C-alpha cells in the first residue's frame, strides 16, 4: 500500500477568512508537526556555522537570529494577520500604540506633516498633536475626515500621509477609505488606517486602497483581554521612491555590505516591501517594542475564534443599540449601523456585517449621573479597554479620551455625558437588563 502525505494548507489566498484565521502562516512540518503554534521562548537562535551565520546576518538567506527582530511564534502571527488583511507582510509589536507610533514615524521620518481627524483615539491625538512634533512630525487635524475638500486643503508639500481610524472609537463613525485613498494617491502620499475597532473580520481597508493598516491586537483580535499587542500591515503598493520619502531611497548601512562596497537603500533592496522591512530593521530593531512569543501565542489563539466572536458580539451590540434608542434618560446613541446615523451609508458600504462591538450613548444630566450608571452595573465591568469577551463600560472624558484637548471635544463626539460600551460574549438579555437597572437606578 502506498502512503501519501497530508500537506497542510498554510498560505492559500483563495481560502475563506475563517479558514485562514486558523491555518494561514504556519508550517506544521517545520515545527515538529505541532498542530498548535509552539511558543518559542528563546531570545536567540543558533547560527550553526560561520558560513550560515554570515549569510543570515547579511540577509542572503532567511532565518531567525535574535528575537528582538524576529521570532518563529511572532512570525506565525505576522503571517496570519497579513493574510487576513490581504497585505504582503506584517510586523507585530508590543502594543497598539507602538504600531501607531512606528507607522507614523516611518512615514513621517525626517520631518513632515500627517493629516488626521480630531476624533482619533486619545493617545493617538496626543502623539500627533503634542509628542511626535517633538521629533519633527506634526499633525494637521481636520474636524471631519470624510470632508475630502478639507482634507485636501490640509495637504501641503511636506505632508507625508493621511491617517485615520476606519471606525472611530467611541463614536463608531466610519471613514470613507476609498475616497481618502484616491485623494492621498493623487498627492503622492499613503493612506494609513487604524483598523482596530472592526478587526479584519468586518473590514479589510487594503481592499479599498489603504496602504498601511495598524491594529491594537489587544482588542478584538486577541479577544479575551489577556494580552497587549499591536501589528503593522503593508499593502505593498505604495511608491516610496516618488521623491517625498528620502528615508527609502538613501543608502543605509544596516542593509548594505560595506566590506564588499555594496550599498543599498530600502527601496532598491526590498522593492514593494520597503516600508515593512524598514519598520522591522530600523524601528523594531532600534526602539525595540517587540511582541513577546507568549503574547503572540495568545493572539494566535484569539484569532482562531475571531469570526464567531465578532458575529455574536456584533449581534448583541446592534440589539443593545436599538434598545438604548428607546430608553428613558438616554439622549443619543452612536452606532453607525443604525439608520439615521451620519455615516450609515458608509457603514453599509464598508461594513455590511456591522461596524463592530463598541457603541456609545449620552444620558441626561451630567458627570454625576454617568458615575452612578457606571457604579450601578453588575455584569458590565468598568474597564478602559474594548474587544474583550467580557462586556465593558467606561466614561471616555475621564479615562480613555482624557488626552483629547477640550477644544476638540465636540468634533471628537466626547462629552461628560458620554458612556462607551464594549460588548462581549455574555447573554444579550443579561446585558440589556443590566443597563436597564443601572440607568433607572441612577435617576
Ligand atoms: N488604536 C485604537 C483605536 C485604540 O482604541 C487603542 C486603545 O484603546 C489603541 C490604538 C492603542 O492600543 P494599545 O492599548 O494596545 O496600545
């Protein structure tokens, strides 16, 4: 009897999202046939012999040397997320903010301006409005990222990127990714999208023209509130040699062979992978916000159930949003999948299966009423996070969006009366009953 080998699928682009989330980017046969990705708790890897060591260090062959730059467990996570986002490559980092900062710095390196909406996540507003300017990278904020005329007016000769969140936290407003990508490309700049809130299950910005996608994998991708992480994904389509980005065209010692007199730039050596290679070789290697193999493992486990979790949580989020619309003391509900919301048409176009697992709402009264509601919930946990399997509640102006300057509050849709929910996997009726009793008890 002849025997055949069961060849495990790893990188078949035609597979569906659910299948890729479980299989993409991992080669069992290269990993002792382990069906679950092993945790490679090893700081460094044997170079084996001088000839191989030289080839590895020079980049002539690929392999692992040192876990600050690459690690096999983290590599599987990077390949899997790149496959899910339809990118050509990814770099996993230790947090979502590391992903945001590295992506913005890599595009804006050497000094420049980034056009972005004022309603970004608080730490991203602080990064672009206050901290990155200390490094020569300045944010030009627009009140509405879908006002393409205002975005275009903000683009100048030293603009290096348009940056937006696909679905805004906490308003859930949806960005017009196709319109923004077309505008960015007309001006020779990339579109960078933070796709944390919808996760790649609900939206893949690269399919609509985005060049770089970043995630806080802490949220829906991990899905159980047990690991901090981030990832940067490259679509591999943007032309970094168009004259605006000298960091990609000048010779760089770290990717050259000075002994042989051979000099390379990131563009000449890596072609359409120039951006993602620069993130790894310069940013990860220098600033060192590396993803730990253990956290990468938790994120891989989370990815396996992403589709089923999102379906369940989005269903609950929509039911809760509709219920809140008719509830006493609730003055407004923000969930872009609801008819009548300002970006409802964009939600239908880009996120037909739902805008995600967060929503927000305003209540009568002031911050004291909000505090009584927060303190009154029993199933919801008062936690500054989203995308957990537990349902979470928070007051953005006091916690998650503290860094947003007061003058941006209206445009960012945050006020002292605002409450944000992140919907988990509990029974929907239990969640609704919990909100009902907390809101009734507060007045
Ligand atoms: N981007 C968005 C949209 C977020 O909501 C967050 C955190 O809440 C981040 C980035 C930062 O992620 P992390 O906390 O993993 O650094």
